[in-house]
């Protein structure tokens, strides 16, 4: 198994490490630590007033210092993770740092295409920030990477991802996506709650679709449990929040639709920020187009 661990070098990113190690603990594999360090540096005559950058001296000095500092921090982060793995006696996990200059979103997408990892692991921050981990950029990148992405919120206390909610709108990719959830979360033997929000007027049709999805998994073998449930409500965001609280959900999962991101997820009953606002890890999958 290969994991890309995307970091902005903040202390909050340490919460990502237990997940990366857990996923590789039994099967082994590689963790690629990725960081892009030039997202806020501009180059050229429009960046500075007057002739301040006429010989690019000031810009070059900043770039050199930024690169040196990034290399230093990357070395420290890599050594920290290697030591953590060695302390646990895991000799089946290798670490490879990848440090680049450029736009973090674009560079991560390109790295994903080149490496074809099984999972991308990264952190998230609330709205209002100005970094790669800020919510709007997270929602952008999850629709562009072809591989599953696991997002861990800032300040989250690590816990095993046993109780998982997967919210469906009965997409063509549901079966493959749920199979992937079981495969990725195999170390936890997850209990997956497959839910769909429905109004009373849609009850007959939605019940048939849920029954069809459930019958598919009666014929499958997987490690863990799965439960299917229709939730009747006129307030889907509140229903989602209450469901997660009552069932001690430790991870949400869904297909990240490209058009409007989440605007058409669950017939617009759940807003694009409702999953982020749960403040629990999110496992997302790119929309499958037939």
C-alpha cells in the first residue's frame, strides 16, 4: 500500500501520523511525505512596487531562504516519522520525502497521477484560513484527485475509524465505493452505516433503491459490518449531525461530486459544508463517470 501524506508542516499535522502507520501496520508499504513550499510567493515585475525587483535579488533571496527552511523542516518531519515507526518495531514501512516548489493543489494532483497511491492523507482547517488546508481548497482538490482522500480536521484527537457513515444518493459508484471503504479501513474492521435522507413523498422509490443496494452486499464478503437505513427528515444537515452523535461516528464518507461539489449530493438536502462541520475525519472518493 502506498500513501501520500500531504503536510503544511504545522504541528496539527501530527494527528495524521497514527492513521498513516495504522493503514500500513500489517500489510506494509510506503509513506510519501509531500510538501509544496511556494504557494504564496510571486515572481515578476508585478509582485513588487517600483524597481524593487529589477534584478530579482529580493525575490531570489526569499526563494532561497524558503527552500532551505523547507528542506530543514522536511528532514525533521521525516526523521520524526521514521523514529516513530522504529519505536513500534515496524520494519515493513518505508518513508520517502517529496519537496517541491509550486502551487500545493496542482503539485499534489500531479504527484498523485505520477505515483498512483492507494490513499492521500491530509489535514483540514475551518473556514476563513488562507492555507492549503482551508476548507474551500480541500473541497476543490477532493474532486480532482482520482484516488481516495482522507481528511483529518485540525485539533482532532486520533481514534480508530470503526463507526463510519456513508451517505448515498444511489449513485452508480456506490458499490465500488463501499467496497473501497472496507478495503481501506480493513485494519479497523469498520461498521459502515449506509444512509440516505428522504422525504415521505419519496418513500416508495427510495425504499426500493436502498433494498437493492443492501441486497448487493448480502452476496459479498468483507471484513466488518454494514447497515442500511433511510432517514426521514425535512432537515438533513441536522439529521446528519444527530445521527453521527448518536452512533458515535468516527468517520464520514461520500462521493465528492464535481458539479457544485456537494450541491447535488442527496438532492441538495446536505450543503457542501455540512460534512466539514461534523469535525470528524472524511474519506472521499471522486465521482465516477460512465
